[in-house]
C-alpha cells in the first residue's frame, strides 16, 4: 500500500484524539531526544553548543503538554535512525519525513510540518528551471514525467548536491540520476550550500523550508528554482520518530501536537521560524 499524508494522518489522529485526556506519560527517567543541530531553521547549534530552532521550541511545548522531562543530544544525520533502533535514545526530532521504508523499522507521531522540496542555485549561474512556484505530486504520473524531463534537460552535464539519506536524495536517485544528472551527496545540509556558493555545485536540492532559511541569508546571490515536489518518495510530512512499537510515546506526542494545532500554537511557531505556515491542521 502506498502511504499518503492523508491516510497516515487519519490513522495517527484517531490514536491521538483517543489519548487527549489520558494520564501523563509514565516514566522513571528523562526521555532522550536526538537531533542534528545543523538543519536551519528546524534545529541549529549556537557557538556555545546549545541547540535552538523551530523543533527545539516545539519539543519544549510538547513536553509540557505530554507531561515528560527530556534532554536533547546532537547526533550526525547519517545513522540517526539506526541509533534510535539500537536504543541510544528514545526519539528523534530532526525533520524526519514519514515514508514507507522508514515505517518498516520505526514509528512516527502525527506530522508537524508539510511541504515540498525544490532546488537552489546561485543567481550568477544563470540556471533556471521551469515550474518555479508550482507543486508537482509524484503520485501523478503525467505531470511528474513532464516536470522531471524538463529539469533533466536543464541539468544535463551538471552536478546537484543533496544531504545524504534524505527524501531529496531518494528523489534524485529515482528520477534524475537515471537521466544522466550527476548527484553528489553530503553528510549534512550546510555542506551542500557551502559547495553551491563556492561553485563546486550547479544546484542543491532540499525542503522548501530549509532552502528558505538559506535564501534569507543569501537573498542577493541565490534563489529557488523549479517546482516543489511532494508525495511519493517525498513521504507524508515530517514527524517525531520513536522506536518501533512505542505507541505510548508516539500517541502522547501526537496528542500534544493535536492540542497545539487546535489552539494555534503550532501555527504561531511556524510563522515565527519560517515566516509562513508550513504546519498542518491536525
């Protein structure tokens, strides 16, 4: 069965609503959450080592509403899910998208952000892709084929950078690598933008929200281009990740997110950190 945001949302929402009035999460220790600390504006690291960003503020509010104490540790993105599976921490909050492949080994809360993924280029390159400002749903074959073919033609002989083990990397491997576009993967997102600015890449691909954060600091020299892709390998939105079978924690987090959606707190955090609403109505 192909997972869609709507089918996942309905199933997770039913569990969350049922637990809204349930007792606080039973625990005898602080819960440990892992994040990367290098994916602005979701999670970032200050010079003194403290973590901050949209997800850190959101987690703090979730913990208050769900009734648990917690700590957050920094972990490299590559291997973060495996670390959760191995029991190194209780949950992950790092803009991890719900996908069929990941659902085989971990469980998710309700999604807290939705949105597409697109490309970033430097303005001086003169590279522009068709479809900027539009959305392409990868579950729709004809629009997907047309968009991918147009992009592949413009990116022929060029190199696109992407954060390794992400949905964007899966998209590039599935749709553009077979058409001869060179894909270069990086252990973290900032390295993609660094090589893009230094001329070692022709384009970078990331979530619209992450690219927006990059453009905010480089508005004079960089731009987003091409359509925003969603659905299919792009998954069903970003959510908290817990160990497989830990329904108690997943449902408690989901109930807190539902409460935050209902009273506008989640939307307010989105506007604060992204300057736009990228959070779903749960």
